[in-house]
């Protein structure tokens, strides 16, 4: 089972998905793929706290865990909510092998990424 925390966003009970945003989903997927590849997509898009917490070692460790899963076959928003001034989006990422993870992508009120988290799928 895969469990990697890239940055923790305080969790609250997720709300049902209203209308998934294509723009947010595209950004979240791009970030997931960059982390899977062991790269930071754009550090200027991160909050200061995220920039400090997203170390090269953590990115490398995350890539080591995610790369063997291969390319995602599904990237589906399953919930959204707000917590501590950020809006978070939870995506179920499915792979050809049948494995899946949840990817949490959070954005603060200024549009900066305030959280990225990969956990076992629920």
C-alpha cells in the first residue's frame, strides 16, 4: 500500500463534488505527473510553506513510490472542501494494474498551492 505525505493540509470531512473544475483538475494532474517524474513543476506556484516543505529528497522519495505504478489511467475528482483558508480537491488516481491512490491538491485564497498529498485510495 502506498502512503506518502508531501505536505499536510488539515483534513475536514470532504464535501460531495459539486462541479469539478477542468482548470483545477488539469493543474492537479500536471502536479501529480511532475511528482511522479521526480520534478517540481513550478516552485513559484507554491506557498512559502509548501516551497520549504517540498524538498528534493521528498520529491525523489515520492517519485520512487509512484513511478512503478506507470501512467495514470483515471484521474477523477471525488470530493472537495475548505480548511484553514485553502480549498482542497481530492482525486482518485487509477492505474492499469488496478492500484489507486488519492491525490489531495489544495490551493489557498491567493491561488498558491498550499498542499499536495498522496494517500492510499479510500
